[in-house]
């Protein structure tokens, strides 16, 4: 059985990981040790359902690090330093909030820590554990509709308030796109960036460079082409993925928020009526159960870390192509994002 420590009690830590952990603990109590979830964030003294500690050292005194899973939900820029601190205290099992890193320099720092300290990392990109993604991967592997020609992902939502209040995500590439990149790599394999664009966000005359939207096009070595678009100024929410096979088109809709964990999938084949299915898809809860199950075994394997590393590489290349118009903002939060 494993204990839990959440580092960073902002939106992702307290708003996403904690509720999903509560559901995972209720569904699979044999994976979780008794006792409250611990949390650390110097900017948050209290959090519902979490025993907040004053330091990681206090957490290590309360629960043994070798039997504790850490959810690292800090802003990405702070992760390398915090990972080193956690490693010094004996923590090895770490679930890192997406994206794993913002650039290749940070990724290299994390890779060095992982190798030198024997850290077992997972990345919290829920689409990787999504029921919808699993169905799409199963169809692609079966070959029932021939080859996978193209993938299109649309990720739209209004994000004005959070962009104004938080600097944890420097560009629109860092918000929704990591989910799509990981899914595209899972479906079609490694890729190269063909083109990429960023747009600005403007609110009442205030312009925030690179935070309005992002677009990236990939050429996979398997021959598949992928186009990902994310508009963070859109008045409506949508998370849609379209897979174009030789003989069919599959259109999936991921849940848009924690308010409704339901996905939809339609299959269109020439000469037939479209088939539509609706099914539960609480992806983050499923991801956490999978991670804790893997961590409970003596050696649980490497998870999908290679996919996440490839996603960071593609993210970094897309940003590089947009560098002349990208202005990165400094992180001014100590931990909570």
C-alpha cells in the first residue's frame, strides 16, 4: 500500500489530482495506505481533504518516502529543483503534472536526475489513459479500416481569467497541446514538426503574447500527418479528435471538464449509417489507478515515459519555430499553479 504527497496545491494539485485521488482510493482501496493525503505548498496553508505540511521534510517524517507517491504539481519551471530536493529525501515514485518539461534543457535536467537517482516518473496526461484513446489505438492496431492517413485534434476553450492570474504556462503550447501530442505519438509513432504557429490573447487592450492559441503540424515516420489546433480565446469548449483511415473516419470527443466524464465516438464508413457510442471516460482517475498499480509491483516497467519524452521534444521544436514571436513570462509563484 502506498501513501500520497501532493506538492503544489493550486489548480492541478488541489483541483484535479486530489478529487481524482479520492475516487481512485474509493475504487481500489488495496492500493492506498490508510491515512490522509499529505500536501505541501508554501502559498496554501489549508486544502480540503488534505493534511497540509510545512515542508517536504515534515512529510518524509510522517510517511516513509520509499512507500510514498509524490504528485508534482508545481509550475514546470520549478520542477527540476524540486525533483532534486525530493530525491534527496528518498522519494522515487513521482507523478509529474503535464507537461513534463517546457524545453529540452529542462528535459535534460529531469533525465539526469531520473538516471542518477533511480526515479520512476509518470506524466499526468490523462488522454494517455483515456477510454477514448484506448479505443482509437485498438482500431488503429487492428487494421480493420486500413492505414491511418491523418489525425486532426481541436482543443478549444476560453482561458482568459487563468492567463491573467497565472504565469505557470508561458505559451498556448503548454496548456492543452501536450495532451494531443502524447495521443498523436501513441497513435502514429514518432514524428517531426512541419510547421507551428502561436497567436496572442487580448483582453481589454492588454495583449498577452503567445497565449491566444497554438497550431502545430506533424509528419509521423509511419506516414501519418497530424494537425493540432488549440484556441484559448474560443467562447465554447471542445476537445475533438478525428482519425482518417483508408476506409473510415473516426470522430471522438473527449470530456471537456471535470463536470462530465463522458466521451463520444462516431465511426463513418462509406455506404453505411454512422455508428455512435457514448461511454464513461474519467481519464485522470484511471491514470492514477494505473500508476499506483504499477508502483505497487516490485518493478512496474517504464510506463509511457518514452511517449511523453517524444511529446516534449515535439513541443520544444514547435516553440523553437515560433521563437521570434514568443515572449516567455517569468514564473512568480513559489509552488502552487
